[in-house]
C-alpha cells in the first residue's frame, strides 16, 4: 500500500501548527517553505484538512492555518482520511469473474478470499492509525529529535506565526 505524499505533508504541517501560540496562525507560504514543497501543492492538502475539520483557515492579513482541535483529539487516521478519502486502499474488482476461466455468477456466491484478507489488513492498519494521536507523534519527536532541529523549528514558528486577528 502506498499513501500519497500529501499525507506526509499533512501530518508534518499539523505537528508544526500544534506549536503555535493560542489564537495565532501560520501562513501556507511558511508551511511550504519549511517543508520544501510548493505552496500550490500544499494548499490542496491544507484545504482537505480544513474540510476534514483538522485545521481552521483564518482569512485576512493575520490569516493562515491553525489546528481546529487539540492535538490529543486528532488521530493519524483523521488526517489520512481527510487527505486520502475514506475508500479502502484495496478495491476488489472481482477479476476472478473475468477471463477465459470464468464461471456463471452462481459459482461466486462466497466472497473473494483475497478481498477478505485485504479488508482485514485495512481494518488493522486503520485501527493502528486511530490509536495514534497527533500529540503522541509530537511527544515522540520531542523525545527523539536532534535538539538543533527542535530549536530551529520552534524559532521558525515563532518568526512566521501571525498575531491574533
């Protein structure tokens, strides 16, 4: 299974926005600059996060983005579903019912075993993401990251956050 790069960008942006002072925002341009990605690419994913109620978009000269909920209330599954959608990664197209060896429809009463196995894996994957909160990721980063990276990130957020509207 391969998730789109937008999921990575979305999770990184959400962790960064968790470090804003109360009521402040960070513009998309700063988020894109920090992560070395194009702003137009990132805006598509930020919009999905707003629609998924992960982020709030604040218009105006002091506008930008901020978390819509506390990091403890946001799971990685919330972010993945906002960016990728709710459809399962594996979509069975019943290829067993095509080709020269196909049988009549009555021969396919039982569900496809491959589909069943893939859906079990999907449920396990989603359960693991649902158990992991954004705050868990942030705590792990603070515990394991190089202190220079943390210092730079905190300084970057402090310089680029916008005052309360």
